[in-house]
């Protein structure tokens, strides 16, 4: 596990963009395509915009496939739909082909939306286990990541899966990769800003106890890949090392 801590958010975003481009270029060189899982939430929007503008020439975007590690179960036109933020900030500005982008079809009933998304992902990997080149993750104040929220059923998933999960505190469904699916990735990067996340960062990076039911991001332990944390100094404030 690597932790990178920044004083300036702009510096963090520049380094994270360079990190993504390096992994993307290597994946394309070695395997002909870059399977890139985006995260939702607010933190990544400026990153996506910079990839589609400042860094546009640094990657062969025709060979990049975009996914979302989780989705809110709302209409695709709703401002809360992660796919809409992704579409506006990176997909449309890059002008990539429709077959390069995997959205969750939230017009289906929630369990079907998860099954349909899973099926399309597994088909993209020709039926093999999906090993993504890079999964970006955010983290909430209470250490949820993707839509792995404390005390939810998806935390018990013991295989690579996409599930719909009811999140009681939000009184809504989400569709999310399971932790075992995330853990297959070659690279995982967390993007975490702000003092409200400091306690969760401490609980996941320097845990006193292992309790993934309470701190779901503790489940993120890649089988053979790498985890890199991109933190601002506020989010990293409680770390001792
Ligand atoms: C979502 C997510 C979620 C997010 C965290 C952090 O759909 O909400 O993918 O896991 O990454 O809640 O979100 P912020 O960056 O907005 O704090």
C-alpha cells in the first residue's frame, strides 16, 4: 500500500492524472486496451475534466473502456446519477464511442440492473474473471467505498459480483461491485479529500481493529495488485506514519 499526501489539491490531481495515464499507456501497450473503472461522488469531477482536456493527447482514448464501480439507483437523467457526471465531465468531452462506456441501466428493476451490468462486464472480459487495469475509488466519512456501506448485505459477498444493495441510511438502492471483484484489479487508487474523512482514513489505513462491517473500505485488499491512496493533508491528518 502506498500513501501519497498533498498540501495542494491541484498537485494531487496532477499526480493522479499522471498515474492514470501511465497505467493506461502500459495496459494498452501490453494488452491492447485499458479497462478503467471510474468512481462517482464529487471528488473526481475536476480530475475527469482535466483528463479530457489538459491530458487529452497523452493517451489513445479509442482503446479505453470506461466503467463505474457503483451507481445510484436513480433515473439516468437525475443529477445524482454517477453516469451523468461521468458523461458530462469526461465521456462527451472526449467523444468516445458508445461501446466504450458501460453505464448501469437504472431503468430496469434494481436487481435486474445489477445482473445486466454484471453480464455486460463479464462479456467484455470474454467470460473470464474481470481483472480491471485500474479502479478508482472514493470514500465516505463512515468509510464506505463504491456502494459498500456499513452493515449492508453486499459486505458478505464472497465472489466477484455486481449486486443491488439497499442502503438503509439513504433509503435507496445502489448497484455496486462487490469487494472481491474490486480486489481482482491490477491497480486500485483511492481519491480522498477533506477533514471529514480523516477518521475513516485512519480506520482503514492504520486500523486498531479490523471491522469491515463498520469500516467497509477495510475490505479492499487486492489479490495481487496495488493500492495507492491519494490524500490531501486534511484527510491524512490523523495518520501517524
Ligand atoms: C457514490 C460513490 C461513493 C463515493 C464516496 C465519496 O456514488 O457516491 O461512488 O463511494 O465515492 O461517497 O464521495 P465524495 O467524493 O462525494 O465525498
